[in-house]
C-alpha cells in the first residue's frame, strides 16, 4: 500500500490503513484542506471536479463531493471527463479551483486528487505546501443551513467546440483527407472524448479499441511502446493512416505510424510545435528531460528554446515568463496557450491532424523528417543514508567543463548528447535520462553516469 503526498495533490493505492494508502479518511482530510485554501485564496465558493474511469472513481468522487459541500462550498461535477476539460471548466465557471480525480498513467489500483487553482492550472509549490499543512490542522465544517449544493454538468462539448474554433485547426482540410484512424483509449475517458472529437473533425473512419469507459484497463495504461502492441497490430492489418492513444485522463498523447511503428512520445510535441511555429514564429518550452529535437526546430524557425524543471506547473510558469507560443513535456504532453495552459491530448490531436494533412506525408515519413535522437531512461537505487544532493553536486563538479543546468537536478549538455540526473521526491533513487544520436550511445552514456555515481557512493562510504 502506498500514499504519496506532494505539492500537486495526493495519490495512492486504494485500501489499507489510514495514512499508508488512499483511504476515505485521507481523502476527506485533503479535500477539506483544499476547499478551505481555495476559498481563502480566491474569495469564491465553488469547486469543479471530474474523474477518469477507474473503478474507484465514483467512491472517491462521492467522498470529495460530500466533504466540499460539508465545508459550505458548491460543487460543479463534470462526472467522467478528462483532465484538460476540468482545467478549462474552472475559469469558465468562475470557480475557486478544481479537483481532478485521476492517477493518470498509474495502474488501476491507484487514484489521486490533483489540485487546480482558480485559473484552472496546477497549484504552485508554495500553495501545495500550504494545503499539506492545512490537512494536518483542525478545520471547521459548515452548519446545516450553509451546506453546499451539487450541480452536474457536461463540459465535453464545450471543450471540443473550443478546439474547433481555433484558427490553427483546419477542419475542412482534415475532412477532405478522408482519414482512417485507430484509437486505443484504455477503457477510460479517452473513449468518450476522442471519437466525438474525430467525428467533429470529419475523420471518415474511426477504429475503436478499448473505448468503453468502465476503467478496467486492458493493459498497462501508460502509453509506452511495450504497452501498445494491440493497436500496432490493428493498424498494420487494417489499412489505417495512423493510430492515437492516450493515458486514462487524456493529457498525454502518443501516435502510431501507418506501419504500426511508434511515432514516439517525444515527437508528439516536436511535430505539433513544428506546425505552430510555421503559423506564428516564437519561443518554445519543454522540461529538461525532453528531446533536443524541439530546440533544433525552434532555432531553425527563428525562435528561442527554453528548458524548465520537470513538472507541468514549472513548464507553464516558464512558458508565461518567455511568452512561448507552445510548450509541453516529452511524455506526449502538449500545452497550447491559445486554448489553455495545461497538457491537453485533445487539442494536440486537432493540431497534429491539421499539420499531418497539410504536409501530405505518410506518418513514418513525417517522423523521419525530424532530427533523430534516441533516449535511455534508467535509475539508480540509493540507501536512505546516502546524501543525494551531495552526489549531484559532485557530478556537476565532474562535468564542470560541459554546459550545466542545475534548476532541477543536474542537466549535462554535451555536443552530441545530454544526460539529466534528478532525485526522486518519493523514494531514494536518482533518475537518469540520456539522449544521443543512436540507442547504443544513449545507453552507453547512461551506464557511464551510473558507474560514476556508484564510485561517488563508494567513496562516501
């Protein structure tokens, strides 16, 4: 059993003991703390909630609804929906904040409360710390005459219409292409959002795989190549132009080529940014662990690229600072400020399809038109007594002659490769991401870094 408290909310496995997993008591504690904080911060008295389709969702939603209304605040309940839909609904409803009930790509036994401010954006580190402190304090609930009310609404149609209204989305061009697209929605809310979006975009044939939103995930829900063999086979045998898959809450987008090969999560953002930069040149942002290809195409189109610390809230903050026209994360997270500041697979789909049909290339040829990099993602286990910060400082000293970025761990930029080392916030490990021109080079660099860390560990002992 696991319970993880972080600045962006709480997540954990369902069942078990209070304080050790995501139990009803923990849900009530953190829901009441967030409700109190949101009202104090914004002066508003309304919270928007929505959930993905995992089996624990209704139970968690009922607990959150009961708690927030017991605090004297109203609830706008979007029911089964996507994370970006809740993000858009919060400012539209003039709400104090939002709670998204989803554990994103985690397995079915997990759930989480993700917290949004009154802008519909994830709370900051400072705000998250305040909420965590409030959860351990004694809060007072409302008397019976002041209990909140619950209103159920469906914002999916609003979300889709807002995407179609974007000048960068060319519905006529997409419709004229007579596209045939396969979709794997992992039996969550992608099943009730992606097919309606594709229909509205004029896609002629939609092959649905696991689009029933009952939450029984047919495979590991993280959209990685090892988990996408079925949709890959469907595309190869079904004459599809491309495939689309998302995680359970629809904020990460992965694409599959017409031959069943992976377009690559890292290249979702690269391709959409390529299109946006061709319509309105400007700056881009991604996190430190994302591919160098975004930097390459941004510079090629006359813009400036900026790196942010890992985490959506950090990317959004950097995008605002640098007035970026697009940004996101290498895990397939598209953040397009023309719609809202949040990772959104739905707007990513519409922008990508416009780009795809205007290019007139097969998916595999489009992928091959971009700078080709390969990543390795590894980790090294540490004992609790190891001073992780000291090790990262020593690694920075070891590579002091290279270009370093230390805003989030240590990012070492070399001429033809990079390595990013960052400590986990929840367990004694260092995550090691590397990128190079070939898979072998990326793996060799990761192994070299691991060997150097091991030497530092041994010398510390």
